[in-house]
């Protein structure tokens, strides 16, 4: 670990920056949607997908995303 500011993968990180990795799988997404649906006063809400980059496209099929978005 370096003790100075530096570039890593085209991103500048300062000496005391903290790095957090966030990751979710299909099962956790479906469980979250069920929780929201069960607790919502009505089922009138939208699902938005952010960061549909190569990693997501390679690891989630169109059917997976449709299943998550349908909330059934």
C-alpha cells in the first residue's frame, strides 16, 4: 500500500482516500424488490438500472434484467 496520492486505473486517489467495492447478485436484487413490494403502500414504483457496463452485460442476461424489473 502506498502512502502518497497517485493514479490507479485512470482515477486519481489521494493519500487518505478510502476505496469501497459494491457488488450485488441477482438473488439479492430479487429479495430487495420483494421487500420493497411487500412494504410499499402500493406497487407503483419504478426500477432503474445504473452502470450497465460490460461487467453487468456479461453477467446478467436480458431475461435476468426483465425478471428483476417485472417484480413478480
